């Protein structure tokens, strides 16, 4: 089956869901090489649009995402990874999930995860992996 | 909080997850108007890239997605909708989830949902809503 990388200029979105808890953890983008590396290694790789390079999730922090199952949608233009996440969380802001904020109807947001599980080395950094674990909830 | 519609030419991906079962059902794209209509009506609206217009999920089939919670990711460039889906499924191919296929390492796919819950009027049609319910599993 041909994946529709052409719809987003060579990229396809990949949803990451925790296989055990069913929580949606993050969304990233894969190019063809990222998909090959993900399949070859069993750990999720993305293509970083901001850094313009292949990027293994957790490459510096060790918080990799072990793929337990890969699913493809009906249009072959989106992927769903059921994973076993290694480490306390995936978000560069220290939360378990990147979707840690609720968006209200008036456009306001509020944090719905109780507290960061770990601290980023630099909150100004765009690297999601530059973090140090300080504790588990 | 400003959503980053600029990263994908005015669109932002929206993941749809069943609030009750936690199953990821589909991924679509919203423009600013689709988000406003989703917030105003409480039902998920997308922007159809193929039809180049605003599109309420379920507008013709009645299989709408009632929003129970909206979440925003750390980079404000992806949305997660926790929904109550109305009807037997969301996929135009008749399945409960658009992610009804597993993608194996060798690139082959296999259907992991047992059987279509309903039949599309025309499988050749690109309209995800042109379907008729024939039964529930």
C-alpha cells in the first residue's frame, strides 16, 4: 500500500497513543525515511520541520517510544502508533502528554495534567528531548 | 492563546478520540472557520482539502461527533477532540474507526476491525458521509 506522503509535501502525520493507558501523547510528522527508520528500529522517528532533519523521539533524553502496533487510516494519509513510552513523559514541557491543556470555548486554556513530571533543561529550547527527569508522579 | 495555523498553510490537524472507549477514530484538518464552527455548535467541523470547503463531519449521514472536550498541544499546532460519536462509525469505508488497518513492518496491511458496521453508498465516492447504516456489531 502506498502512503500518501504527497498531500503534505512529503510528510504524513503520526499520532502517538499509549497502548496501555490509551492516552494520546503527541502528534508528529514522518517523511519516508522516518517511517523506514521507525519500522527498522521499532522506535518512533519523526521528521523535524523546525530543524529540517530526521529525529528519533528520545534520542537525547532516552524517552523513546517503542512501537507495539502501527495502524494506517482509510486514505493512507495518517498513521497511528500504539506505543510503550519509555520514561515519565513525552512533552518537552515536562508533561506525560503534549495534550496537557484543555481549550475552552472562549479560547482560554487551562492545564489539566496535575504537574510536570520532570523539568526541561531549558524551557526556551525547542528540543523536546532536552530534558532531565526529576521525579515521577 | 494563538493557534499555529500558519505551519500547514492555514490548517491544523485535529485528532478525534472516542471519550468513552478511548479509541482514536480519525484525523482531519481544521482551518480557523472550522474551529469557530466546532466551538459554536459543539460538533466537529473540518476543512476538506479535496473539496476545498468547510465540512461538518456527519453533515449528510447524521454521524456527527459531539465534542466533550477539546485539548491543545504544547506547540499549539495540533488539537485533540474527545467526542461522543453519533452512529455506528466514522469511516467512509464502513468501519468504526478510520484506523482499521494494521501496517506491518514489510509494508503489508491487514484489516483489524472484524467487519464493516455499515455500507457506503458508493465505495468510489470520496465523501466520508455518503453512507447508509446496515447494522451494528
